[in-house]
C-alpha cells in the first residue's frame, strides 16, 4: 500500500478512502470524518430538538463509522451505510431518553400524491440584504421548528430524503420499511411542512 501525503487524501474518492481505511490507514479515516462531519451534524440538527445533544450524537456516529469501517462490504454503499449508523444512533437516543418512537397510522398511502408534492424549499441564502436576511432567519426557524414537530418516523424519512439525498429504496432499507411506506411518510411530512410555511411560499 502506498503512503500518501495529507494533500493527496483530499483528492481521493470516498470509495478509495474507504478501501484505505479498511487497511488501517488512519489518515484515510480522518479524511472520511472531515468529509462527513457536517452532513452528519446537519442530520442530527434536524432530528434532535435538544441542541445540547447534537454534538454528542454527531461524535458518536462518526466514532462508530471509524470503528466499524471494516464491516462495510461494498465501499460504493458507504453513504447508505453511514446513514444507517445515524439512524441507529438516533433510535438509541430516543430509547435512552425514556420515550418510544412516535407512531402514526399510515392508512393514506397515496404514492402519486407524494411524487406530485414539491420538495422543501432551500434554506435561505445568507448573502442577501438585511431585510431579506431577517426574513430568511425567520423562515429557517420556522422550517426547523416544523421539522422538529414531525413524528419521529416522518422526521427521519424527510431528513434522509431532503438533506441526505437518499432514494426511497435506500430509506426503506435503512428504516426497515417498504418503499410505499417511505413515500407516504415523506408526502405527509411535506404536507405538514407546507402547511406551516404556506404564508411564506404563497
């Protein structure tokens, strides 16, 4: 195995880094952590309403990633594998908080409606004028609060879809559900968010 300089690790693909990490290359592990820490933090930021726990959850997930990297059989599936870790850490957090994950009946499984529903609007750009920034900050707060009010299953599905960019099939595998259920949860989550945001996006 060739030894890389630190700058060379930044040029590696994720798949290459995973393969190096699986061969006990600590620099590759460090680069994987650096590349994914913001994404993992963002997931927990929306999944957890307790701000003081977000950093702890992020560190726990990244530590599990580093410790268990050799268990990943296909480096191409790293993203889904990492999100599975995030999901498991999230559910462990719920259990340790002495509460059960919220459940919601899913008798409405209108998959066509889920496809027709527009995606969540992007978070506001910070490079706008003061008036736009004030509105943007308020809108960001509304989005965050709306996501935090969603049932756990809805919140997890929408975060994996909109913020991690996973497919319905990947989310179904991670959450141990079927694609129809995932589509239903995402459609209903979007509907609730749009209801909260209707005065801003009309």
